[in-house]
């Protein structure tokens, strides 16, 4: 994910009043009794999140050729949206919604137009909240920006998934168009914030994202002149040091070495071998399987060319 979205405001419509006036009960009317007469209580946010998490955990069940069935992830997204209605300021819930939306766009065979809408929504949802947290952090008394952000539960996930949606949004627009619109600089800053908040979060995801960005982003004068292929390899090596078994890091590092340090081809092949033979993590089976297949394909092409 190199350039890893339309702000959909979730309209909260109250129950519409009946269009027909209710008749005035007669003095002899017997009021309804029992639970059926009472409105069903709305689930609270924690309950909705637990249900959503359960559906999200099943997101890869029934996948065919690395394409997930949409039923479980759509159910998770719906429940996360409802949880946000119950707790609209909860950053952790928003991050979980963005994570689910990202999977929906990346792993369910979504069309190009669907991807554009999904990643546009996720990008803007994340950016609005990132902007709010940044403003609050600037005014936090006696705390640095990062110290203030560390007090926000779910902040590393928010910044990571905002980057994830921004990157995918950039991919559907094209690398150069995205770079010219400032996507690369925003991705860099989001990734650095993830590192500053928690350098080992999600298998050193901040370093992995920053390394991939430097390794793959086009270098355009006055726009992305800061891009450094050398830094790309360096950051990916840091991600590897902190989480040596993460399959995505193994794949990204192998590609970066092949592209920018070709004299170290044998080292890259070793990383590809490990990625290709990696046992998928139970909580990321479909995601890991994709990178395992990519590594196998890369190895086959390299061997055929030898």
C-alpha cells in the first residue's frame, strides 16, 4: 500500500411520528400489558461494537480466490455505524469503522467506482477527526502534541487507517495525480505520527508505511523532493527489526531491496521465501494470503529470469 476517502455524514433520522392521530382512549380502555407494550431498548455502543467485532472476525470466511464474501464485513460496518450514532465522539469506534471500510474496499472485489466512494469516505472521516485531535493537542496545557495524542484512546489506529484510506484513495487516482495533490506529504506525516505514538503498533505499521512511501512514491521537484529510496529501505528494515515475522513487511522490504539495492538480491529472495511460506495469522488470513501469493509470483518470475 503506497498511497494508502467523500465524507458521508451518517444521517440520524428520528422515528417518524405516526401520520394518523391516535384516538383518545376511552375511560374503560384496558392498557396493554407485558413487554410487548414497551419499546425495545436500543443497544448501547459497547454492545454494538462487540457484535461488530464478531462479524469483522469472520470477514474472511467463505472467501474465494482471495475475494471475501461481503455479508460479514457489511454487517460489521452497519453495526460500527450504529455504534458511532450512540457514541459519536469515540475515536476507537471510528478507527474500527475505517478498518472495516478499508477491508470492504480492498478485499471484496469492489468495482473502481465502489472503491472511490469507500476510500473517499474513509479518508474524509479520518481527516476530520485527525484535524480535531490536532487542534485539541495544540491547546493541551503543559503537554506536547504527542503526549496529548497519547491520551486519546484509539489514536494510533485512527492515524494508521486515515493513512490507509488516503493511500488507497491515491491509488485509484494514480500515483502522479495523488502526489501532485499532496497525498504523499500527508501520508508521511500520518505515518510519522503513528511511529511517535507507538513504534511497534500493528507490527511496526508506521515504519512499514513510511518505508513503502519512500520506496515507491514518485520524486517530483518542489512536491515530493523529500522522497528518498535509501530511507525507504532503512524504514522498512526498522519495521523488520521490530516485527520480523510480519508478512507484509517481508514483502515490502524484499521489493525495496530488489528495486534500490540490487546487489543484495539474495537477501531479498530470502525475505520473499519467508513471506511465500508464511502461515497466515488467524486474525488476518485473507490479507496474509494475498502477500504470500504475491511473494510466490515474484519468486517464480525472478527464477524464470535467472
